[in-house]
C-alpha cells in the first residue's frame, strides 16, 4: 500500500478509531469504579455484612484489585513515558487487555460473593459491547461469560459465600468455612442441583443481556458505518471540488500572468515558495501555534491569485521594457486593490470565508513593506497579514531569479543577499532569518525545471 492509499485508508477509518478510543476511555473509568467496589466489599466483609471467610476475602480482594488495576497502570505509565494518551487508547491490544482484566476481576468477585453479586456477571459483556464488535468477539464473550457463571457458582460453593439453603441443617457455619467440609458436601446430586437452580438461570440471564447489548452495539455500529460512508462521500465531493477550484485558480492566474511574463512559471514557483516558507515557519516556536496545516494549504492554494488584479492594467504598462514613470507606477499599484475586488466578485459564492479572506489579503497586501512605505495602504510591521508577508518574499525572490522584459535573471544566492539587505525595511526580519537558513533548499527549488513543477 503506497502512502496515498494509506492516508486514504486512515481517513476512512478515523471514526472507528475515535469510537474505539472513546470506548477504552469509558471502560477505564468503569474499571476504576470496580476497584472502589472491591475495596468497599472487603470493608463490608470485615465488619460482618458479608460472610466470606476472612482469609479468602482478603486474598480475593488483593488479586482482584491487581487484575482490575493493570489496564489503569498501563495507561498511566504509557502517558508518563510516551506523553500521549491517544495512541494507547487506540491500540487494539489495549482493548483486549481491558476486557480480559474485567472478566478475570469479576470472576474473582463472583467466587467470593456469587450469591450477593449476581448482577456483576453482566459487567464484562457490557464492557465488551462498548467496542466495535464482530462475530469473533461476540462468540468469545458468549463462551467466557458462560464459563464465568460456572466459576462463580461452583467457586463460591467451595470458597466464598454459598447459599445457606444448601447447607442448612447439615453443619454449622464455622464447620462450613473449612474447605474440606465443603468438599465433603460436593456430591454429584448436589452439584447437579447447583447447575439446575443456580447455573442455568444465570446463563439464561447473562445470555439475554449479551444478546441485548450486542444487538444495540450492532445497531450503533451500522449507524456509525453509514456515517463513515456519508463522510467518505462528502470528503470525495469536497476533494473533487477543491481540485476543480485549484485548476480554475491556476488557469486564471496563468492566463493573467502570460500578459506580462509569457509563461505560467511564476505562478507555479511562487506557490511552491509560499508552501516551503510557511512549512518552515511552522517549525519555529514563534509561529507553531499561529500556523495550522489547514492554513498552510490555504496560503499555498491562494498564492496564484496574488497578481489577479493585473487584469485591469493595460499591456502598455505591463509590457514596458524600461522603468515605469510615476504616473504609470500609480496605475500599476491599482492592481492590488482591484485584485481584492476581483477575488470577492469571483469567489464570494464559494461559502469558504477563510479561503476568500486569505486570497483577498494576499492580493491586496503583498506589496506592503515592513517599514510602512509599501502600498496600497502603507501597513507597517505585523499590521501586514502573515500570508501577504510570506507572499511578498516569494514574489520578489522569484522576480529576481527570473528573466523579465525589463531585466535579466540574477543567481539565487545573490538574489537572497539582496533581499537580506532589505530585511527589516521591505521584508519581515523574523521570516527573512528563517528564509536565509533555508538557503540551499530555496536555491534548488528555483533551479527546478518548470516541467517537474507542474
């Protein structure tokens, strides 16, 4: 499976993964409550509410507490060592650890308190039912729950709190507390009576609970599956819409650019520069909480529209080989404001306010300067939107290293030196420090053949 297929599979499974993580989180809370229940049961037995032999109850309590605490301990250790709760909650083995610990813990409780804790037999199936279930898990739960009833009933007869109806008139409570005396009562007829009067009713009850809760789980699973399929369909449609939007933007930008440059290289290169710079900025402490992955993608996708306002500038000015006059330059400056208007007119129905806002900022403010001497509004410093500050650097760098009707190309290293001399006047000095460190990576990108970029 290649990276693209893997990412697609991850996207499709995201709701299932989150559902399993939520189930693990909920069941961890349940295990914590069960640990408290075990401790309370021990206290009640010590004060005489329960009639379990003291040594048996203490041993059962210790074992039970350890078994039920294992998933909680694993979770806490992983959280401390890995600094991430999410991965352990999404781990398939952690789910089975929780279910197994619950079954073993409840089995110990049932051995000690079977006839006082009938309802606890239903807890393990309820825990297992929190997860996305299949036939394998369902069968496993049915078999283990069946065995749990046997262990609870017969185990309590020999070790825990047995029903007094089975020993009434046969021996005293003190005598029955001795294991050898209990064994002497374990005749085949008595064991059959235990099965008929205690095991079977509990098996029927537990099976009914299992069928009910797993039926509900299956229904919820079907609803989740439909939600996944719906999300997948929506994502596919959004992806197609985004691709179409990107093609329209690139085509529009290239069409406008060809009036004064002649190819689409500038659009493609500046788009890649913007992405590279933004991704590097995100690694810096100052920008890691400001720049999100979604915002970087938005910067990249709107970058081609930075000069869309040139559609209103005459060919005489755009194609002039020499320096523009003051009057011509004023007319050229209008392309920033007009660019913002064009973007609002064309993309206002997209229902994507973030995209529209970013595209408008890049088009209007990419000629602003850090010292406030730029245009159209003379913004200064961080008054200039971050997207426009990045765009300004990408735009000027590509202009320097490219051939234009009015100039020859400049070597990338020399171009960067020129730009560094204007750090703090034309460009954001913090961003320029990061761009300077990019050096060879930026130079290599500027030398990449146009065909490889497209």
